[in-house]
C-alpha cells in the first residue's frame, strides 16, 4: 500500500518565523509530488509542485530527497494567513499513473 | 465558473435513505477522484475514474457505495441506506491527466441523522 506520512503538528510559530515540514513517501517509483494547503472547513488547494531540483515560489521552498524518500516545505517570514493544514501529495510515477495519495496533513498556526 | 463544481453543498438525510452526490469536473479533465473527509481527519480515497471507467474502486467502504461517470464528464456518487458513520465531507477532484495537479470542488457536507 502506497503511503505518505506527515507530522500532524500543530506547529505554533510567531509571525516572521521560518518553519519547515517534512513528509515521507513509501513508493520508491514516485516521480511527481505536490504540496496543498487546506483551510478549516474548506477544500484542499494546490500550493506548489515539487521539482527534483528544488523550487521556490515567493516565501515557499519545496525540496525532494529521492534517496531518503522525503519532501520538504519551507516557509519563510510566516504570515498569519499561512495558518492552515499543509498536505503532502504523492502523484505517482508519471505519465500513465493515476496515484493521488495524500498525507494526513501538518497543521500550522502562526501567532501574532 | 471554470472550476470543479459539486452539488449539493450541504445535504441532511435520515438514516436509511439513499443520497446522490454530483461532481462536474473541469472541462477536458479526464481523471476524476472522489474522497471523503471526516471532521478533523485526513482525506480518505474512495474511487478514481479515467474517462468513464473506474480502474480503482478499492476505497469504497462498502457495497452501499457506488459511483458512475458518464460522457467522460459528470460523476455521481450514490450512497444507499445511509448510516450515521457516512456523515462527512465528500470531495471531488479532477485533473487533466493522471499525473498532473488535481483541483478540488468545494465538497458536499453530508449529515445523516
């Protein structure tokens, strides 16, 4: 069974702090990963893709470590609006794969 | 709108009744997924469609649950003889292909009383 594991948290951090989440995945053949965020009582929304070389989108940086089978999300200069649950997603082994496996999420609370 | 549309947004039903939940994916998206999320819990995979066929029904919790997709577009999730443990938010997502990013609808909040 393909699984994705995340630390559920909560991570309580002050505004302006840097916070990092890790996520491990069990399917060694997986090639494609994403981070989603889910606000309370809302649907998950795509935050960013994770590229093998690492990628950045503003204050957010995602990285992939294939050897250890984990991905990470780094948030710099945390804002109150970053408070949400962050979901790690294993999208499987590429074209022809339909896998869309979610972790249970890591809860982040940014405190004033 | 151009997003994934689900209806109804809220449904309250009596135990033992049947319910139908509808998902209208983004136009042109061939892959469609149903998930269930209980309060405070993670996403539970139910079923996946590629076009009109469902290669993976492994997540359906019991034979009271069924789903179909017609015309490679709209999908319906049917729950027969609802039980209180079926109360949850049912989320639908679609993607252009099997490995691209998926987009979610706002969900149907089902309450069985």
